[in-house]
């Protein structure tokens, strides 16, 4: 193998032109390059881990240490490498005559088209509302500006769609699982040391519900690999990640995350059965283990009141007796946000455009201070307009529709990525975009629609 690699390197270096060098560049090298932004994001998470758990000064306080500035700095190299990988792939296919006709490309890659429309509308919305402090620098708490928002797609989603190697996709997911286990251990130890209540389990994140978004994705991805993988070590790793993540999620005490994970694990048997062509009883194991572990942990820890509170909220809404405080006051936030959407339905209020007024609304009404609507779909509509929110929704839906169309050709990492992305989307009904969870979602979404080198899928229909 090393001889082949050395020969490939010599051939590339001996090329007389850039085009010839691209021709001789192995596809595996482009795929490896496409994975680099993902590992840059992992580096950002590791910095956050070091700041929160390994820095003595930060550890003593027990409070989460934000690291959005690290993410902003890392976005530029991630963007450069990611875009370069995409360009190499396009050039290589074009020189081989493999680029599809525009009509066919749109048909086979509708998710890219919808996301392209989304980001065009985001830019237009910013032009309409002005390049003010928030679009340029972001809100101080999260540092999410126009550049980082574009990087979600260009640096973290688009490049990983090039990863045709099942082995490399599996490696990416396994790295996230290992990181999740290590972070969970440190988070529990830190919580125990400071005597924090269960809802204060935050990991490296600024809020405990943000940690839940990470856990929902990790648990859902692990559940698939636990069942579908043939490798015993990976099965064991996935099983540990799955069970341990479930316990940590219950201790984290974010009920929305628990419900989102359950929804994804209900989808898992459907996806596996469609992939295999018949119902597989073993596909129900992740859901059964999750329900058993989460309920048992809830009784042991004493968080069973979440179930009764959720039931009461649903009953109030269904019977028309809602007070607005349902879902930890989210219903009030959503009602206020919808009113703001009505004021600027086409291009929205711009990035963080309702942040200040929403914060004032919550504080004036004696609610927990919030400056986001805690619903990503409403957030997209309020920031960038209803058409942008529709484009985002259709882009995500197209990824799952593609998975359904190619269901027989999906490998276990792709099914795993679909489960993780679905879990995030469900949790996003009560959540916000953040610099440490949104990239992970887009990475999983990209892995889910990557071209499988081992399938019969025509390679010229993708980038």
C-alpha cells in the first residue's frame, strides 16, 4: 500500500500542469482532504474541552468557558481546505468528462440547490437589513456571524459529501463517539465535585440543553452502529457510547433531548428495514435499551417529574388552555417570534435581528432571559425570511428523500448519520443554532448524502 502511495505522490509531483496533477491525484486523497474541516472542528471541541476541564483556573469556578472565538479562527482554514477539496473534485470530474448536465445535477442533488438558495437569501437578507454589528461580529455570547453561518455549509457540509470511503465515514463517527464518552466522564466528575444539580451538566457547552443536542446526535448514531456494524470492537464502542450517553442525557435533565433521541430511535428500525429489504427485529434493540435505560435512570436520579410536566403541557395545548409558559416558556417565545416574522416575512430582520427585542420581552415579562426563539425553523424565518426557512426545511428533507431513494445502497455509517441528523432536527424544534452543535449537524447531514464508493450509485451525479 505504501508503495502505491509513493508512486501516486511521484506521479503528481512529476505532472507538467495543474490539470495533469489533478488527473493523477487519487480520489482517496481528495476524500481525506475533504475530511480535514471535520477534524478542524474536532480540534475546536478539544480546545473547548481543555478550557473547561484541564485549565485549573476555569475548573475551579465550575462555570462553562465559551470558546466561540476559537471556532471563528478555525473557520477560515476549514473553509479554505474544504472549498479546495470541492474544487479538486469538480476539476477532476470535468477533465474526465464526468460532470452531469445541469438538469441531471439538480435532480440528483436537490439538497445542494435548496441550501444554495438558503444562503443566497441569507446574504440578500443581510444586504437588506444592513451589515451591522451582529452580522459582522455576532452576538458576544455565541459569536455566530455571517462568516461562520456560511461556513456551516461551505466548510462542514459540502466537503464531507465527497467522502466516498465507508471506512473514513465510520472513522469520523467513531471519533465523535470516543470524544463523547471522554467528555461525559469529565462532565460527571466535575458535576460531582461541585455538587451541581442535574440540570447543570453542561460538558463543554454554555447551556445544559446545548449539551443535550450533542448527546442526541451521538446516542442516535451509536445506536445504529451498535446493531449494523460487523466489527466487534466498533460494536462495543458504539454500545458503550449508546448506554453511557443515555445515562448522561438523563443526568443532563433536558427532556426535549430525551424525546428527540426517542424519535430518532423510532426511525432507526424503519431505516434499517428499508435498507435490508425486510423487517429486522434486532433493529428495535436500540429503542428498547434506550427506553429502559432512560426510564430506569430517571427513577434512580429522581427526574420523573419531566414526564408529568410534559403530559400537562401537551394537555393544555390540546385543550386550548395553554398559558404560554408551556415548554419552559417556549410557547411565549414562539408567539412573540411569529409576530416579528409577520412584520418582515420576506427577508426577515437579519442575523440576530430580533435578539435585543426578544431579550427585552422576556425580561419585561419576568421570564428567564432569552434572545433566541428556541425553535430553529422560526429562527431562520425571523432572521432571514419565510422563503429562507422553507429552503432550509426542503434542503434537510431532500437529504432524507435521497436516503429513501438510495435505501438499498446505504452503508451503516450513512444510516447512522441520518439518525443523528434526524435527532438534531427534532431537537431543533425547541433549540437554537450554536457554533459547537450546528457544524456537527451539518457534518452528519453531509455524511448521510456522501456518494458510496461501494454502491452502484453513478458517481457523476454528485460533486
